[in-house]
C-alpha cells in the first residue's frame, strides 16, 4: 500500500466522526459484528455509534464494552501492578513484550482508562492496515502505521519520520505511545528488545543518546498471559519455516491470529508497569560507541520485563518437562502437573505434524522461556 504522512497522524474529531460513519457503512463490517458479538452487545454498539464525537467517546462507548466481552469469554482474571509509577500529567513511551496482535495494546489502554490515565497512541505494522475496514478501525482507536516494507531509502526516511513523531508526541505532551519491543510478536516466548527499534527512536535526538532516551520517558511493561490461544498456529509457522525457510504471511493469516487471540482462552492476564527509565540509563557511558549504548539499553528493558513477567504453574511445568527436571516442583502441585501435561499433549495432537518432537519442544519452550529469562534477570 502507498504510505503518506497522514498515516502518522491521529484523526481530528471531525475526521473521526466521518471515519466512524464510513466504518459502520460497510456491510461486511456489520456482518462481522453480528456473527462475532452477542446480540445485546451488537445492538448496543449500533445504538451508540452515532453519538461518538471523539476518540474518548469511541473508547468508552464501544471499545470498553467490547473488551469486557472478550474478558468474559477468554480471561479468568485480569490484574495490573506498578500504576503508582504513572501520573496523569506525564506522557510516556510504553514498551512491552508482544504476544497478541490486538489485545496487548488494547488492554494496556483499558487499564490506563480504568485508572484515570490518558490512553496511548498505538504503533502497529502497516500490514494490518492493508484493508480499508481494518485501517479505519485501528486509526479510530489512535493507531498509527509502522512501515514494514520498501526500499532501504524509503524505510530510512520513514524511520526518521516515525522517530520525530514519537518524540514530539511525548515531549510536547500530546499523547503517550505504546510500541512493542521488537517488530512482530514473540513467537517462542523469548522476549527480547531489538536494538534496531532503539536505533529508530534515537534518530530524532540532537543530544547524546542517554539524554534523548531520558526525554522519551520509557516505561517497560511486562505483559503475562497464562495461556497463548495462538500457540498451535505459532508452532505450525515455526515448523513450516524449518521446512521451507519461511512462513507464509498474509493479511488473512493475521486476521486468523487476531480472531483466535480474541476468542481463545487466555486464563490469567497481568500487566506490570515499571518506573520510567531514569537512573538505569546512567549506565550509558557517552564514551562508548552508539551500538553498545543501544544494546545496553535493550538489556535494561529486557531485565525489567523478565523480572516482572508473572509466571504461572503452566510455565514452571513446561520448564520441568522440557528439561526433564523437577527444579520448580515446589511451585505446582502433582494435580496441576497432570493437568498441564494433558494440556500440552492435546496441543501437540492438534499439530499437522510434530516432526519427531520438534513441535512439542517448540511449544513447551514457548511457555518455559519466560522462566529461564526471569531466573537470568533476577541473578544479574
């Protein structure tokens, strides 16, 4: 798709009202709502849509009831911690691990809304805006596109533009911003910040990197899902890539993951908001080279996310099954072990081909890696 400067802008109130009317004017969107939502919620949204005057109205009248429904059908418990580190007058760059295409940022904003804090703008890949209905829905909800393809020059120019846009949004007090710690979701549960992302963020700084990153008010956010409803799909993609060298990606594939993520069982969900990076950045010695400073910053963010990732029995059990040990048996019961072992067996049986145990190993690692990362971060 063609990219324009407008893709990095948030709708004005007038533009948003027009976008809402256009969105609800598509029969395909209305049919999708009707088939996905319970009749009462579908009717409620249709009744309130004409009263939407701004993004706050849209999020309060439509997104909040929708997320309440998603929580009812797939989330056992939703909790959050660290909100005392945030203040309504401040703007932040929320940087989190990335597990679900839509829900990571959606529930982050819901939590901010619940606690009287301004919601954030959302950085998403432009592949998710390939169709007009999706583009409207995302942009109405304060999303902006991150370009994923193009010539090296085009990608450089977009990165520079994006960097200035994010800095302006935060430093000038316009809005907080959410961005994942790397391009795309973490497929294997091994959450790692990509230094290239930090390089993009640093492009708009005229001062040294440490001063620039201080100004961005980076808040590491650890998002912990007890269960990953897309685990089988992610494992299938891994196995396909092992065989063919690449996994097929398409808009339809993304929609499949989105719908399964919305409807699937996620169990318990926890968000931890750490303090904005401040003293931690003092480790950045301006005499070291730029590459090393960015790598150190990535490590700082990773340690925060790994330390505050909420681990559940399923994580410890996956670790012990994968390693053939009983290292964490004190953190789960024999009954929990049997239940989770049966769960993993059922997941593996859903694979088209386990490839001599490669699928099972990958799926177990998806749940075990947060345990390994947490242990390393706590001992650092």
